[in-house]
């Protein structure tokens, strides 16, 4: 058995095509706050977070020191297609959040849908990254599984 001393998830990288545009989107529309904005010379270290939360998002410019130009071009294409995963955010009022984002012109990919676990909807950031925003209903994982199992029957 391996001894594991990992205590938390600290930063999750989100690939972006323009860090200033990403910063504006995530702070203005989703309410994130800046944690770090540091010019490292070889890259800009730009992290944001939901206020009061420990986990940050690194708004990572595609390319930089981790990709050669051919790979960066492929990653840019995947980002714009929304093919590199996404974020799952939690809202205390999913319908109000949906209305505010819709009214602000944010790209909505799915209107609010009631699921066994709560209500959620989908948006895309300006680059194509998929984001789901959810309001949980308090159902246990067993209750959620029962709902899906009964729907399949």
C-alpha cells in the first residue's frame, strides 16, 4: 500500500486563448476573484478562485513553455471545440444565475434542466470551454442512482 500525503486540490488549469479576456469573463460574469497575477517572464501566472474557496483556476494561455507551436495549434482547436473537459460550478440560485448570464449575453449551451441530483445548465466561456452550473437538491448518491435506475426500467 502506498502512503498518500495529498491533502487537497490546489489549482486546476483551464486552457484559454487570451488571458485578459478570460479574466474579464470569469470575474465579471462568474464572480471569481484574482488570486495571483505574476509575470514569470516565460509565462503569466494568472489564478482566480471563487471567493472563500481554496481551489484556484490557472487561466493558462495555450502554448507557452509546455507546448511547441504544432501542439499549441492542436490544443487551440480542441479548446474551441469544447473537447478538453470543463468545469462544474455550484450556485445557490441556479435560475437567477442562468437569467443573469443569459441577459449578459453569455453563450448558453443548455437551459436549466431538473435532474435527480438538482438543477443545472450549461454555458461556454469565450474560448469554448464547457461549464456546468448546478444547484444540488440534497439527494444522496443512492437516491440519485435509484432515480436513474428507475428511469431506465
